[in-house]
């Protein structure tokens, strides 16, 4: 069973400061939102792959990408049915569909859905790196260091911990019920839905019990009694960390500059245009991807300095 929880691994990506990884993910997130060109979005996605391989989270990342593939197919299908714009009509049904009328399947709508799917995949891949390589406690400390409200940060941290636990509990309860002879695939839809209640009720009970335990633990530690809090662990920025933050900021600035110059734009409607690149645009795109790749040598160098 593949777990999407953080696992301690001795890799340079895991040892990298959480603030640097948050800045790197934020840079990809912002760039994915401001660019529309499929090649740019594909480049952002591919820039996350070396980080995944170097961080040894390939199995978890691959499983998440398989799940995101279904989301992408859904986006393409829904957009194709709803969006009837485009001059290249591939097929028009001879009958009316309720709520949709007589939609036209256009090549432009399919490509537009594929482009939006690339944007989603790039963002999910970047956030997968953040989730799988940053300990929840370190992520909470990083958000506190960013001067975010402590209670909101704590709620977010608890939520990120509970979601994988709920998944594991659901799988464990399902296996227990199957061992008792309960078949979740037998019967009609109503019967199968009723059988699922044998999983949902214990899962809800376990979740409430875990929430009460967390509340009692927080109360026993006098949570919220003092205005100023101290931390057992404090995140400190080294010179390499500051360099990494500056590189992430420079990446965003470069991306915004390119967008203002008309680079990274693409018109899907009313007709697809030819994907041509000037020499200056290829040069700028190369440096944009290069800045994102700088995470690898910085992470390797920081780990070497820590070992020395």
C-alpha cells in the first residue's frame, strides 16, 4: 500500500529548508497560472520530475499522477461537451442532449482542455513534492515564520495529518469487514451503498475519537493560554537558503517579465495557431527552466556542507 504521508529519507531534497521548498512550489504555482502556452506548462511539469527522482518519491508521485490523469480526462471531456467554440468541428450529434442542446465537438475545445490539464498536473506535481518531502511540523514552523496566524496554521497542519490517516483507517476497516464475509461488490446499487455503511460508521467513530484525543492533548498542554509561544525547533536560514529564496523570487520576476512581453501566451479560439518560437523566447524559456533546476545543485551542496 502506497502512503502519501511524509517519510523520513536521507536525500538532499528532504534536507532542504522548508521555506525554500515553499518558495519553489509557489514559483511553479504562479508561473502555471500566468502562462497559457502548452509548451510552457509542459516545461513547468517536467521541471518537477528531477526533483521527484532526486527525492526518491517516485512511487508515491506516480500513483498521484495516475489519479490526476482521471481528473485531466474529466476536464477534457467536460470542456469538450460544454465549450462549443472553435472553427474545426470534429463531430456534431444529430440529436439534442438534455441541458447541453446540440453541442459541437471541436478540436479547439479538446486542445484547450488538454492545456488546462497540463496546468493542473504541473501544480499537483509541485505540491506533491512539498507534501512528500516536508515534515508537517517543519511545514508548520515555516508557515509560522512567514507570520501566518498560528491557530490557522495548526488547523491546516492537523488537516494534512488526518487525511492520510483517514485513508489508512478506511482501508483497514474495509479489510476487516471483508474478512468477516461482507461483499462490497455484491447486490444492487442500493445494497452496495448500504454495505459501505459498515465502513463509514466505524470510520466516523474513529475520527471523532481521534479528534477528542487531540483536543485533550492540547488542553493538557495549556494551548492558547499564552500570547507568546516558544518552539522546540527553530528554522534558521543559511546563506544557501537565502540564495535559493532569491532564485525562486527571480524565477517569478522573469516569468512575469516574459508574460508582459507577450511570451507564454497562446490563443486556442477561434482557431488554433501555429506553435512557433522566436530565438529570444527560447532563450528566455531556457533560463526560466534553468532557474527552477537550480534547486538540485543547491540541495546537493547544502547536504555536503552539513556532512562536512
